[in-house]
C-alpha cells in the first residue's frame, strides 16, 4: 500500500480520501487512467525485481561455491572450474570510461556546432548523419573495427603514442591494434550519436532569451555558448549517463576488438574483456552447471555495476548542478 | 475488383481447409498412408552448413518429413536432448560419461562427418607453408616460444628465413568445438599443456588475444603481422588462408586436406570404442592429419513415438549414405567406409516400444 501513501504525499493538501487520491478532479476517466499508468510503472519495477531474483536464483551454485571471492578473484578457467569476475569488471568499467573520455568532448562539439553555429542547410543533414550512426548494427562496427580501425591504430596511432608517452604504464606493451584502447574507441564511436543527439536537443531547449541576455551584456559568442552549456548542464549530464549505459552493456562490437582476455593490465594496448562479451561468448557452449551459474552471476554483477555506476554518476550530476546553479533535474 | 476479391476469399478458405486437414492428419500420424512428421534438432554450429544442406536435399526426396535444425552450439544441443525438448541433438565432442548418466535414456552417438582444425599465420616474406611439430605448437600457445626465429621453429623449417619478431597468438574467444579439438590435440602431445590448461570448449589461454568466431580469428590474423591462430579447415579453404603443415605421430608433416582427415578416422577405426565416442586427434596413420575430429548426431536408443523415430532413423541412414556426397563440396571430410558400417549398426539398434525401426 505504500504507493498510496506516496501518491497521497505527492498531493498533500488535497485531502486524503481514496476517491480524491485516485481522481482529484472527480472524473472517472481520470481515475482509470491514473490506475493504468500506476500499473505500468509498477510493472517496470516488477520486471527489474524479477530479473534480479531470477539472476540470483540461477547463480546460487556459483555464489555458494565461491562466495565473495567471485568478485575479487581474477582467475577464469572453465576447464578447471575456477571462476573470478574481477578482470571482467575492470574491463567493463575501463572500456566504458575510455569511451566517455573520447566521446563526450566530441559529442559536445557536434551538438554546439549543430545548435549554435551551423546554418540550417548544414545542421539538418549533419544531424541526420550523426543519428544514422546510431542505427548501424553493432556487429558491423565490430567488423569495421577488426578490418579498418585495428590496423590503423596498430600502424599510425599506437606506435607514436608509445614513443611519446611510453614512460606511462598506460602506453606500454606489445602493439597489436587489438585491446582495451581499440575497444574503448569503438565504444566511443557508438556512444557519440546518442550523446550528441540528446545534448543537441538539450541545447536547443535552452531559451533564446538566455542567449540574447548574454549577448546583450556584451558577451562574445564563446561566452554566450558557455552560458547555454551551464544552463543545459543537467541535461548534458543525463545524456552522458545514457551513453555510459550503452557502453557498459555493449557486447558484439567490443568483443571483436578488445582481445577477450580476462586480465587486469594498466596498459591500454593489452587485451581485456568485458562482462557482456564474456556472457555472450561462453553461454552457448557452457555445459557444466557451475560454468553456467558463474556466467549468470556475471550477469548479476553487470546489473550491480550498472546500478552503482549510474548511482555515482547521478550523485556527481546532482553536485555539479547545485554548484553551477543549473535549472531542472538530471534526465 | 469483386471477382478478384471473391477469388481471394476462395483461396483463403481453401488454404484454411488445407490447414485443418493437415492438422487432422498430424493428429493420427500412425496412419500408414503418407504421414507428415516433423522433427526438431539442435546443437553444434560447426556442421550446420552441411545439416542445412541435408535438410533441404532430404526434403526434396521426402516431402512428408519436415526437419528443423537450430545451430545453438554443442552444449545447448546436449542440454536440449537431456531435457527432451528436441528429437535429436548434435555435438562436436562426444557426450561425457556424467552427461550420459544424467540423460533420461540411453543416448547413441551417430558420427556424421569429420572436420579439422588448421594452423594459420601471417608472416611477411614466408611463401612456402610453415611446418610445425606438435610440441612447438604447444610451446607457442603456452607462451614459451616467443619469437618467430626460435630455434625450435627453425628446426622444422630448414631454408625458410624467419623474422626475429614477437609471435602474437590469436585464439577463439567464445566457447567452441574448434577450441575443444585443438586443446584436446595439445593435451595429447604436451604434458605441460595438459597440466596447465587442459582440453575444453573455453580454455584459459596462457597468452595472446582472442577473436570472436572463425571470422574474428581470421580477421586478426590477416590484419596483424606476425600472428598465429587456428580455425576450421572449411573456413580456411573458403578464405584461402595460409595453412601450416603439422607433424603427425608417424613423423610426417601433413597438409590438412579432406582426405588426410578421413585418413585420421580410418587409422583410428581399430581403437574406436563400440559406442563410437572417440577423439581422433594425433591419430597414428602415416597420412593422418593430427588435428581432426568427428561431429555427432545424438539420438535416444528408445524412441517414444514410433512414427517420429522411424523418420529419424531413415533420415540418419540417408545422411551417412547419400548425405556424405555433399560433405566434400562444403569442406567436410566424409566418414571412412568401416565407420559407416558401424554407424549403420547404431542406427539399426534404435527401437520404439521394443521393436526395431529399420
């Protein structure tokens, strides 16, 4: 019954009888609509809970066998029946962070250009092309990654990086064109259309009066854009979170270029592995109960990782928006 | 307009009538006339192209039997067979003893064709096919041999100028029968491999990067200099990859070919157990290619439904006889004659309610 209390709290001051709660306007149609929408919302929560329950139930074998060590162990050996997820968690988070580091500046640039600078006859087709990127199946990105991106990185990008920044552990190791960096770049390309499309809509929604006010006070175009960005900060953060979600869960494209090796290495050139790819790769031929159970537990962990990372991102957004004084809430 | 409308209506109704009749026929399929039977199978992805060919060819000669095959992977095939959600399963590796025990009935292994795993590489300037001893392959994949000009590699390849570059090992990322056959071979030829890694569909590779699928491994080998990897023979032939010769247990370096794979099965026929569950890697024949393996269709010895069981054994019989001629064009090795005989006996032993189906 807690939903009723919530609803009531939301309508504080409007009375407390059931009839009034369900239908403040006294209209039956409204009441029916409210109940329907409430059911839909509850269904979503129910689905999430059911998924967590099912994942937990199916991973019990593995949870009992390994306990907390599953999270801290790095050894993943299906033949010997030893399973530890830490390397997969690392690979998932690291590749997503690389993706965001690359894609966010690009996305912001694209959005600013489209909203603030490009004339209409350029903004439309460019915007369309960027959105088209989002429609390409991820396996196509993966194949493009193997056949085009990886060789380019191996020949033209990674050797200079190693030469200039080789003193950092990040850029040491064998250069094969396949690895964490390549996975992160593929993800960045896949995330960019989503983030930039949302940021573009956010910037477009910032009232024109803000721009006019800034310009009227003698701001340059760049200063005016900064005002717009600060205004749109919560929405931009929401866009980034959306991109992060996409990056964390991406499977096919990443698995084709990341090297699929469960290891924790500081080097961006070394192969890595993500949770989603591991599940996709091993599930079909996993015969042992323990192996299957461990894979399901990986799924549960991905769920938790997504949850925690999203949570952290939201807290960050909340802090930032309070400081910058932006309006509205995070998407 | 109205004419075409009524024609359409008539067509619709006759289609409906046909549907009803066919459903009714399905209901009493014990009827000896022309029963329409539908069979479901699932399992290994490796023989899928051949099985799909079989299904379409068999459908032409036996239009009353409808067979579907889902290539969901060997593990899934065994699982679905155990749960009796399919009429037959398919697996590259034979079922393990504990899986057989867990099955609700006796399971027969019917070998259908053979496949092989080949070693491919990307080494600039090397024209002649490279040669590898089994121990050298194991050491490379263990990470013990790190450079292409290692004396152990050079010993097998006199006259070939090998570069002093690092070897990049490329393996299969996802669980696969290809990896199982390859690691089974390495476990037989290298005690160290057996102890450290072992054999299975998803081994923990000591070194290297992993690509997804045959195409992923091929892509990485093709695009990265100084790599070595393994893929299915059929895939290598279709994509014209450089293919290494591997030394067999008779001491000969063998070029992987369909005939060399059949030779491996033939050479192992004597030591093949009665249930036909056998690994033929590192086979003994002088012409045997050492990284070869069977792929199986799995069926219950006692069929619940006589009509379905009859259709199934007829299909299997057709497969190991008429079906074999489609094997070569799809780069699978056909069964040797003596194994066909033994598979026949297996098919003939299938019963329904105590009576033989063939």
